[in-house]
């Protein structure tokens, strides 16, 4: 299963070897907390993205476990120390097990 | 797949939650806001069970059983006053060389005034280069946010900030 | 280093003048004795000159503006400037009662002194001062900076979305400005001003909500008198809380102290000889910031409308407080040597409209700006039968009038009116024109709602607002004075903590305690919520004044204050 909403990612395309770069990510999701009641008074079931992972050339280097306090359309920024050229893979997973991925290339001069 | 996943991209701040609490539960505050009294509608306690300092302490005990907590090293940066309780920026920064021998393994964030004590847990590696991360969180009311960094040595460091949630108005 | 002598020589033009003459006979200097030349006397000029104007609130023409008689400081700010009023203020600054200084800086004997010394401000008078100082110093040595809240506060500014004041600031040759009320024209309009105006619109503390990126230019460096002067802008950090966030939904504010430090460091690294922060934080926030951010030479303060005849020093940082409504222009001359500020001289120049000749070009611009609205502005609705003023932590008689108008015209038991600090003063006998009403109400979210609230909810509202004013940590304050309440009295202990300050809520109509669970009809204006329904408040005030004809407001004794 895939999460249909398109994530957005900001990664520098190039970096110097040893440079620490900032990566910013954003994905649309209501992050339904399980605390809210609908118009009929029924509790809306919890449904959040609970895991975000960033990997470089297949190797995970940063993971965030999100709980219900994380805002809708979760934003995450973090850092990476560039050593070699390669590709980032970013993965979001929700409560239902659905997944969304995004990739970005990095060239190290 | 739940239909919610088909949601089109909406602005980060902008879910149609006006009149709802930070956790989507209608509150009296929300009702006042919808009624147009927001300039002077107080922050009224949402009618939901909220985490307390004791619950946060319990959760931390489970994770860090009996280990001592150092001060310093970790910086938790949040606005003193939330501009929007639904979307409050939070930035964590831990001082560490981030080498194989000495790095920050994880950072746990807790809040004592939201329905659940946990907010986010980060796992870093030496490849991170810098143990720093930013996200945005909900705040149901004025409360403390606590962050605990766990170093590769097992050493723990914590930081705490209070963030005020106010309805504001009147500024001039 | 700043010498003691420099410090002593700083003062208002008048205090300086008297010190120079050695007479100390402030009383003797009447309207006739003071000249424009006296106001421009300065002594030794420095490497360059900063002229600071702020919180003019779009007041194009001279007006009366009574300073507060109640301006309480809490925490570290308790009992220290600017939280001194009247006799305590005069004593602290070595000024005498009954003088021009007392008139311009305090509230005692206001009516009588106002009749003696006349209106203050007027952008044509300010233009005269600015031109004279530029002529004396050379334009290449003068920096003119506006501290924000210039583009809002009058009918013409509301109607033109601040374009009237953009024209005025352009004509004055303003180098840079910052913002607060400007943001209530909405993000698109502010962006347009930023892009089109000939001056810089600076703000280091505004970020895009989505990617946390800077929205405005944070700083600009000017070459003045051979020195490189970095000016860093700081917008009002609480704008999205104090004013409608929905008008600027994609922007986040905040104090962002660490980012300020980075800007200061970057300015120094970029070769700045002097670092000036053009701030709209408010004085107490600036005082705290000055104690925590290193390397700022000057903070030009604003927002809290304080006027002080001397600079306040916090470590090596000088804090300037220029007042509001065009009543003052601050002149600060800095000596720069070996890439450091080595001395200063300061003068808070009072803009006495009957002493300073209006600049004809600016007078013409003002006339042109006001012409399309002349009929509305001059419309006389009634008369003030007592002094109508706004400033004060808890009440102002102008706000009492607004509350009375709201209760009557919206048939409400209780009225709430925001604790704005801006709006002119009317003397007993003055006509209440639509111009004067607009000067206290011209905002972009004027709808007067009508609803019900329980006694408990009202208490919670008051507690919430009180913490925004009396939290002992200025970084947790939200700005503004206390919400004005019509129909209800209360007691407040400003020394207590959140939720503990307000007590003894009394429903004034019956004299009985406000009932926690009873619903009362409440009307008010300036809600920060979107889609609020109700007539604009100035319509209600106009109707009320027209019906009342002669407005007499009795002294307000409905708020009992302790813990000050």
C-alpha cells in the first residue's frame, strides 16, 4: 500500500566532502489523533504517520517516531554529513501500514 | 486504504480545525472562537484527559529506569508563546562530536499537558553529522516540553521548556 | 567608552538648554521663549547621527496625546523606567512639574498644560526637524529609521492601506522601517510595501511557516559619516497572537534571540562599525534581549510607546525610547573609532507644533492625502465634556466612552474593548470629530460582535489577558494594556501568578458579584477570529456620540489594583 499524498523534500543537490547539510521534509497528512469526535459524536479513530526514516545509499541514518502530538502535515528537518555521491531515500509509514517514499540525489564534489 | 490518505496537499498550518482544540476535540474555547469572541476567549481546559507531570515521569522511568539525568548538552528551542497551538515549532540540538566513538543515539520528547506524554523519538547515527532536528507539534494548553538525549555512552541529558498557549488579542 | 559627561549631557532639548544656561528655571520658559533653534541645539556632533521616529500611528497632523498615569512594571521592570509615571518620572529624570517637559512626558495637569503648550507632532513638523538636522550634518551622516506602527491608526491610513504613510516616509527620506500593525493589512499588502517602498522593510524574526525560511531582509548596512552601520530589523514578535493570524497565515514570528545573535555576529564579521537594532519588541523585551545578546550598540525601542529623555544603558547597549504619535524625534550621535562605538550624545526632541515651523512640502502632501476624506474627518459628532484619553494599564476615558457606546448600541450587559495604546486625546470642550473616533478605532478587523459569556468565562478571559501584560518574564508578555471592561468591575493583584490575579468581579448594574455560571450578554470589537460579524465599532461610537452630544466620563473606579 502506498500513501498517495506527495511528500516534498528540500535537499541541496551538491555538497563538499565532510559538509553537514540540512534536509527538510514535508508530507500532507491529517495526523488524526484519535481524540476528536465527528459531528455525530463518534470518536474519529487514530490514524497518524508514526514513522519517518531517512537513508543514504540504502543505509538508514535518521529515524523519527512520531506520536499523536505531532502536527498535521508533519514537517521534519535533520542533518547529514556528506561523504560521497549517492541517493537519499525517505520513507513515511502510517498506522495502517501504508508507505510513501521520496528520493533525492546528492553529488559530492 | 483509509480515504484520508487521499488527502490533497494542504498548507501545513491549515487544516479546517477552527473551533477545535489542538487535538481536534471541540472545546468551549473553540465554541467561543467560532462565536467570534476569540479576542478575549480564554484558554479553557479542554475536556479530555491530559498527561500530567507524573505521567511524563512514569514514561521516563520506564525508558531510563533509575539512570541519572545530566543538565546541559541538549538544547530545546521553542517559542515562549505559541502562535498557533496546532502548529508549534520545536527544535532540538545536542552538542556532540557525532563520531563512531561518541554520538547521540536518541532523543525523546515529552509533553505534560497533551493527551499522551510522548511527542517524538529521534534516532541519530554518526552519519547524521549533527544531532539536530526540527518538527512541529500540537499544544493543548500551556505546558512543559521535556527532551532527553541518550548518548552512545549511555549518559542522559535533559532539557525542559514551558510554552504558553494564549488566545491573545489586545496587542497594541 | 561612554563618559559620565556624555551621559549627563543627554536629555531633552529643553533640559539640555536649561542645563547650559544654568538657570534651571524650567517654568520661565514659556511658549514664546522656546524656539525651533533651541530644539535643534545639540553640541558636538558624532561620526554619524541616527534619527529615530516610531509608533506614529499614521498621525499626520498635530494632536494631544496624554501619557499614562498607570504604567506598572513587574518582575525586574518594577519601579524602573519606563515604568514610572508623573511625579516619580519627573523626579527620576530631574524634571519639574508644570513645565513643557512635564507636559510632553507625563499626565499630571494635562488639560491645563495642553492648553498652554499646545498640540504635539505632525509629520510636517517632523520633516522640518529632519531637514534641519540633515542640513546641519550633511545627509551622508544621517540615518532616519522608523520603528514600526507608522502605517496604521487613522482613517486615511485605513482607507489607503498605509499608502498615505508610505508617501510620508518616502518624502522624509526614511532609510528603513520595521512592522507590527502594518501586518494587519495582510501578507499581500505588506509584501507589496516591502517591494515597492524606497526604504527597507527589515525583519530578522519572520519565517515562512512551511519551510522556516526568512520572509524579509533581516538587516541592511548603511555607510554614514565613513562608518559602516548595520541595522537589524525586529518585527513585533507577538503579531500573530495579538492581531489576526489569519491575515498573515504563512508567516511565523517570535523573538528568535539566537537568530538575533547570529545577525549581530554576521554584521560584525561583515565589517560593521556599529550595530543598531531597529526593534518593535517593546521596552521590557528589549531590555532583556540587550542583556542576553552580545554586540548590539544600540536598540531603538518601540511598541510600548515609552518616551524617555535619557538613554537606558544595559551593559554596552544603549536603549532609546522615542514615544509615540509623532510627539518626539530621537537624535543619537555616535562616535566611532577603530571600528567601535566610543561615545554618544542623545536628545529626545519634543515636537511642539507651535514652536516648529511646518515644512511646506510636507504640509501640502498631508493636505493632499487627507483631501479625499476631508468631509468625513471634519464631521463633528459631539463634544467632549471631560478629558478623553486612552493610555493606562486598566482604563482610559476614551475607552470608557467606547464601552458605553458598545453597551448601548449593541444592547449588551458587558462590553470589552481592546487595550490598544494608540489614539489621540481630546480636551474638555474639544469637538469629537469622526477623525478623532477613527484615530482610536481605525483597524482592519473592527466588527463589533454580540454574544453571551458566563462569569467564569469572563474571569478566564481577564486572567489570560492579565498574564500577557503582567507575566514577570517579558519574553512571556503579549503586549498591549489590559482589556477595557464596561459593566463589570474587578480587583487585580499584579504580583500573583497566572490564573490568580483577578478577583471580586462585580456586575456594576446591580453591584452584585458576577455569577460564575450565569450567561451575560457581551459585546466587543477587534476579535482576532476570522469572519466575525457585527458593525464596525466606529459606526457605534459615531451614533452614540451623536445621540449623547456632550460626553462626560466620570473617573473610573471599577478596577482595584494591588501588588504593584
